[in-house]
C-alpha cells in the first residue's frame, strides 16, 4: 500500500461532533490507517460568531472517546486567512479571477429573474470582462473565480462513480467577500492543498462543491485530490437524519450508555460493508476498509440495531473494564452520584463479582447501572410495585422459615446456597420459583435481577440475611 495517502477530517465547530460527522471521521481514519497514511484534523472555525471553544473541545473529546486519533498538529482555519487571501490575489494576477462590483440589488434581481424563468439562481458574469474603471462609486467589490463557461467538469468519484457537471450550470463563485474575508470554498481548497490532502472523504452534500473546487485547483495549477462522496445517513423512515432520529452529539450516545467500540462498529456498517460481517474488531476494520465497499444509497440509522450491538459488546467485555466503564457513566445516570459516593473498595469488589450476572441482561451502561442499583440500596429496601405484590403475607412467612436454613450455610457460596434453597423447597413441597421470587423481591426490591443465588453470594451473608429479615413475617 502507498504511504502517501493523506486524509482529513474538517468539522465546523458550530455544534458538537454529531453522528454523521463521527462516521466521516471514522471513514477518513480507517482509510488512512488501512493505507499506512495519515489523517489530519482541521477545525473550520472561520464563522467566528457561531464557532465556540465548547464545540471545539467537544469535537476533540468525541474523537478521543471513539479512539480516533489524528496525525500532527490541529490546523485552525481561522489562522490561515492571510494565506487564503494570498491565493485569491495570485488568481487575480493570473487573470483567473476578477473584481465584481455587482450591487446587492443587482444580485437580487438576477435571482428573481432566474426564479421567474424556472432556472437555478446564478451570477450572470456581468463583471467578468469589464474594466474596473467602470465600477460604480462606493461599491466594495468581491473577488470571483473566472470559471470555465463551456464544456464539462468531471469528478471521478470513488463512491459515486463518474459525475459530469455542465460548466454552464456552475457560475463564477465568490473567493473573497467585499470585506476581504475568504469564502468557505476558497479556504477549503487552499487548506487541503497546503496540508497535502490526497483523498477527500466527505458527505455527498458536497458533491457539487467538488466541481466548483476543482476549478480553483486547476486555476492554481494544483493537483486535484481523489474525491469520495459518502451518502448521508437517513432515519428509519428514509428522511434525512434529524434529532428525532438520533442526529445527536457523540457525547449524548456516551451518556446514554453506549460503548465507544460498539458505536464505532455500528457506524462503520452504516454505508460500508465487508461481505456479511456485522461484528468486527478495530484491527479487522483497518485491514478490510476500502472505498469500494461504501454504498451509493443512504444508510438508515436504527437505534434497535445499535442497542443490540451494544448489548453484544457489553456481554463480551472484560468484567474489570466494564466496572470502569460503569463507574465513568455514574455521574450522569439516575441516582448515579449517590452510588458513586458508596463505591469503596468493598462495594467495588461486590460490583465486580456481580458483573457476570449483571451484564447478561443489559444493552446499555445505563441499564447496567440500573441492574446494579440493588447492590448499593439502603435498608430497608424500597420495593417496586411488582416486588410488593410478590411479598404478600404467605411469601413473608416463607422467608421467615427460610432465614434459619440460609443462616446455617457455613460457606456462603452460590452453589451451596442454591442447594440449601432447593432442599428447603423440596421439603415444603414447593417449586423452586415459589421460593426464588420472594427471595429476589426481598433482596433486590425488584422481580428482575441476575441469578438469585449469585445475588445472595455477592451481597454477602450479613447484608443478605439483614435484607431478608427486613421483609420477613416477624420483621
């Protein structure tokens, strides 16, 4: 593989790192790692009013959480304005750009005329070949690119295939505004050229921009990079992804309890495929990723699929690592801070011991935290509605009889506790479930928990017997 590949991720810091941006970053990162190249990071912060430090920090944090590192220093586009202006002046000097003195009123009139004729609004080129000495007084000019007016511009896109744009549809775009500030179109091309970007992988909403940007590259005599325009992510209903579908910031997915490795795996499969492989390690993604595997149709975001995938990663994750993940999310989950306050060495040990049973039924870390809440509950436990219904008079009487039997178990292990409970059930002519359900309700305050004998073992003799005594008939 060539080591000359250089990709880039270039978000605008006007909001958090949203899910579509995260996928774009992932595709760029994977292609760079697959080819032994580099992925650079550029923050397109030239919109000074809307760019915020909080958004920039959130982009960095989101990428780091997803473990998508970048090569070299971050490029802040706002520091390069003088260079962008220099290129515009070079295009003017070469006769490939010109000053345009069209007034706002004239431009509005052009748009109205085009609309009335059913044409897309285009600048009509009226200052393309006029002498600036004809300029009306008091109008500050913009600088426009002298784009080709005949023929075609062809983009050989690695995803979309050969895309042809009639040049008659592409007008002379503005390079510098009337106040001298560069436009997005100019800044992007100059930065991509100066950063040595060889492959531009981005959303297909930029496909027309590729044709316009090609004119700037050619105007400067620069090599045009390879383009790959990836279809946007849609919601389950086929509409463009919006917040109601899940177009949230990456940090929202983190706070909802998704693991970064699960979200990464889900995102790589949104629009890219390697045969029928659904679950893949990061090393496999790097080994397999290629631009040819990206589909041309929009991918559909599906929360249920993401949740199931996340559940798989939770079940297969090392228990110790999962405890760390769970602790990290506690500050943002219900009752999490209170749990965190109780997390001493002993409770951490209990959490680790309970993890094999806890993780079997959790699809998110938030669910996992909820499932683990019984470990940290204060006595006497608050019973949920179903647990209260289970613990009727007969059930409490049963607990009364069971406590001495459990108390007699000398080695407090799950297998020995199970044997004691089974013997008790047999002696009283009961099915195991008739004993296990009141046990579960009294020990956890719920009718859902990990295996009840694991719960007994993890809670420990003193805590388990105390909780049962709280709910027994004689309490």
